[in-house]
C-alpha cells in the first residue's frame, strides 16, 4: 500500500494496471469454474521424422472461454500457478493426455510440466498414480521441462527427476537455448531429448548466428547421446536447412498444427488427412 512505501513517495494510480488486475481475476474465476466443469480440452501436435512419419505427439491444453474467447496456455498456465490451481490443472491435463495416449501405442506422448508442478515433492507419486489409474506405461510418456526447472536451487528437482526417470518416464528439455547459459545441468540430469526453441528455427537462413547455434545444439545433443527435435518448423526451407545439419525430427505447422485426438487417430491409422484450413499434412 501507499502507506507502507513511506511518506516521500506517492502511490501511482494507473487505471490500466487496475484493468489488467481485474482481467486477471476475471480469468482466474472463469478458469476455476471451467476446469471444474470439465470445459478444457487437449489437442495434440504430431512430431515427425525425416520422411514425415509421425513418431510422437505433444499434448497441449486448450481453453475456449465463453467469456474471454480462446485463451493461450502461455497465459492461463501461469495464472493457474498464481492462484493455487496448477495441481488441479496439471491433474486434468495429465489424466486426459494419458487416457488419449492409449489410442496410439506406437507413439510417444509428450506432456508439458511447469516448474511449479515439479517443485511439488508429491509430484512423482501423483503422476504415477494417474499412470496407474489410466493404465498407461511411463515408458510411453515424455515429460517436457524447461531449462529453468533444472537450474532450480536445491536437490529437490534433481531427486524428483531421478525418481521419474527410474519410474520409466523420459525427459525432454523444452525451448532449449532460451533459458540459461550454463549447460552443466545437461550432464547432471537424465535428459533424453532436446527441443530446439522455435526462435532459432525462425531465424535459420536469415541470421548466420542462428544457423551456427542450431548446428552446435545438434552436435551437443549427438555427443551427449540425446535426441534433438526442432520445434516451430513452418516452412520447407527451414526443414531443409535443419535436415542439412543433421536434424532428423521436427514439430511445427509444416507437418501439422495441434489437432484433436480424433484427427491423430486418423493419421495414426495411415489415412491421408487434409483438414480444412490445412491443419495437418499427412
Ligand atoms: P511449448 O511446450 O513450447 O509448446 C509449443 C507451442 O508452440 C504451442 O503453443 C504450439 O501450438 C506452438 N507451435 C507449434 N508449432 C508451431 C509453429 O510451427 N509455429 C508457431 N508459431 N507456433 C507453433 P501453445 O499450445 O499455445 O502452448 C504454449 C505453451 O504453454 C507451451 O509451450 C507450454 O509451455 C505451455 N503448455 C501448453 N499445454 C500445457 C499443459 O498441458 N501443461 C502445462 N504445464 N503447460 C502447457
Ligand atoms: Mg512443450
Ligand atoms: Mg517448446
Ligand atoms: Mg515454447
């Protein structure tokens, strides 16, 4: 409050800030309600290999609010974290993704885990309980974590990651290259896969720096025995450049936008899918 900040200062009244806060509260209230009502859903984005064969899917949560329209998970996941809803949101997305993954036994299903989720000491038990209840084997599931999680001070994160790895889950580093400059964590954690961030892919062919970074990440991955996948691949040119430096897996609008589980079923069955609005190219 203004009082606590001392006499010499004035509280700055910013109506725009007020509006932002109000909107956030509104979003949180609506999110809580819609989450309880089961109104959120999952979409899946194919991960493909060199010849565009689907090898995995990434589960992405979607919220189409009656009040606010479609809200990005980049917005509402942090909001859920802020107001103590992440456990419920996480349980919902994991359960739904695990259930759906049973439809595609040959695919790896990747799920996103936020830093806050992993900070919870009960997380490994909770995710294992969901796997048991849904009948999913952890070996078919990949947990996507961002670099920030691994830099987290204390041994908590590394103990939990080791437990998850021991239980059979595989671990991927999401948005690789955007987080921290220290790479020492790569050898300290049981990481199986690196996901090159979209920002590098976008700049390929436009900045020499991006090209060099991407091929360095690939070399790093190779020498550490990790798989490397590029995210956010939108154009054939980007894909050709990636392939030229030895990147054999990618994810992005070029192959497919995130689509419903039903569309993944059809791609999985080998059907040629041409969804309206060019959602999936198989
Ligand atoms: P992410 O894990 O890095 O997911 C990739 C994001 O890039 C997705 O956005 C996806 O729709 C988008 N994308 C994929 N291909 C392309 C492309 O070719 N071009 C462009 N421009 N974008 C592409 P989305 O679905 O909005 O998700 C944003 C972030 O929200 C995710 O980033 C992830 O960190 C988080 N998130 C999504 N679902 C969940 C969830 O179920 N749980 C948690 N904890 N976080 C989630
Ligand atoms: Mg991800
Ligand atoms: Mg990513
Ligand atoms: Mg991202």
